[in-house]
């Protein structure tokens, strides 16, 4: 459960936050009845400009394209089908970016648009190229404005065995903001949404739910608090659950996160004045480099099930995953792909880069390493997954 609030820890987080990722959700940018909340929108721009001019680097992950597109296309009701949402995103993204560009120009700042898909993270080379591009934009004094490339990126899941083990790196801007924060090794992820943070009980339920000011670690008990979607949630795609998932990715990447109410007047200025607003999620010892990419940035389509002995050896003995410890192979993969590693009960506890294809892995599963030469034409490694290509999720 959460620890006591600590103004010192919050003050230290804010003081150390030189590179900041801010995520603005649809629920704070788009009015409930439709259309952009212009006053709030330009207030965010002014606050972000203030952060930039104070010497901080700021990256913005912004929703709102679908809502703006629905207004521009004169839809009578919010889009519900995938093609309609994609069409609205296509119609609204240009307008959204135009408003940001014009707004930041008033403060002498340049906005730069990046539209991303899951492949920009799953592909290791593109992931590193993305980091280089954004870093260069920050060095040039620009404000990168990032969004999911909705018109082309929202693919339906294939109705086969692979669906059961499919884990998409992001399907919403909450997780996207956390992946960006991890990629850029940001000092703070700030998610502004239509709820004021994480509460100790259902905000719509009986009694007096209290806002949790600080979460030292995202435990199963904390995750359970996000299981109920508040009736107050507005027009956005996710709820507090997706914010908690994003906070978990960010904190495991070594980046603290704050989830706060974006409808509160002056919320960005108040947070950077270290006021007690929203819920602060404390950073954990961070995964670095390739392991962070393996754990969070890649989309998964297959799984390797291991026996209890192999799980213990991986978790406690700092071992590689040998074929002898593998029980089953689920789905298809090629050499160099990232797969889930699940225990005998089917729970995912790690991910890793495989040295053999799924067909090869099925041939050597349960076999001693000495037999690999007899079973596979082009032997790669003794291990199915070597230790340096493993990332633990727990």
C-alpha cells in the first residue's frame, strides 16, 4: 500500500526534472459536448513555454485529434467504429498541430510533430533512430509534439492462437508517453487527465475516497485500486487503469510519474511549484538500455512456457534460458524476436530475445544443449535466450 506523503520527495523530483514528458489527454483538451477547450489549451501552452524558458526540456504527448476531427467532419455523435475513428484522426491531426504551432510561436518556440506507430518502438533500429531525432529537436530548442499515428496504426488483433499471447507495446497515448519517457531517459512523466489522481477507493462509491498523494511502489494492491472505471471519466480512450500502466512502465524505467487533474486551473504551474497535486509514483531502480527496450518497447506475439526449475534458475540463479527448461512454445517467431516467458501457470514474468525460431525451439524444447547440433542445422547458442537478452517484469 502507499506510503505517507513526503513533500521533500516531491520537491526533489520537481527540482531534478530537467527533461519532462507531459501527456495531455482527450478528456482535458476536448469539451464533453465536443470541440477544443480553448482556454485550457492555451493555458497549457503558456505553462509549457514557461517550463521551456526556465531551462527545462519538454516533450508533449497530445491526444485530441479524434475529437477535433469529429467536430470538423460535423459528426452528430462520437465515432464508435475503428474506420470512423481513424478518419476523424486524419481530419483532426493537422488542425491540432496547427493550433499548437501557432500557440507556441507566440512565445518564440517551435513545435515539431512526430506521429508514431508500434513499429517505431518494436524495431530496435527505429527505436534508436527515434531517440536520436527527438534528442536533436530538444538540442535545437524545439518542443516535440507526439501522437500515435491513429489513421494507420490501430490494427485489429488476428483471431488465432497468437492473440492469446499478443502484448502490444502501446494502444493509447498513456503508454506511448511512458515509452517516450523511457526512450529519452526523462526525469519526469506528467500525465494530465480528467481525474485528479489515484484514490484509495472508488471516487463514485459511498464514503469519502481520499486521493493518494504518493505511491512508493506499484503493488498488486495498488493495481487493484484502478480496476473500477470512474463514472466521471470523460471522452478519453482510457481510464485510471491505463494511467497506472503508464506509471508502472515509467517508474520501472527509472522515471517518476505524476498523474493529476488537467482541469484544475494552472495545474502545470502548481505541480512545478511542488504543490501537493495529483499522485506521485516514485521511480524504481531503472532498467537501462536494451533491457528496457525488451521489457516495454516491443510488441509481443508469442510465448515460451518454462518449468518451475527454469523459472527459479532465471529469477534466482542469474542463468540463461536453456532448452531443457522449456515446456511449450506458443505462436510463431524468428531468430532475434522478443517473446514472453511464462511460468507453468501461464503467468508472464519476463521477456527475452530468442536465439532460435519457433520451429527450431519446438525441436529442442526439453532437450539437453548437447543435442542441439543433431536437431538444428545452423546451431546458434547453447541457450534459447541468453542472460544478457533477458528482462524481468517483476
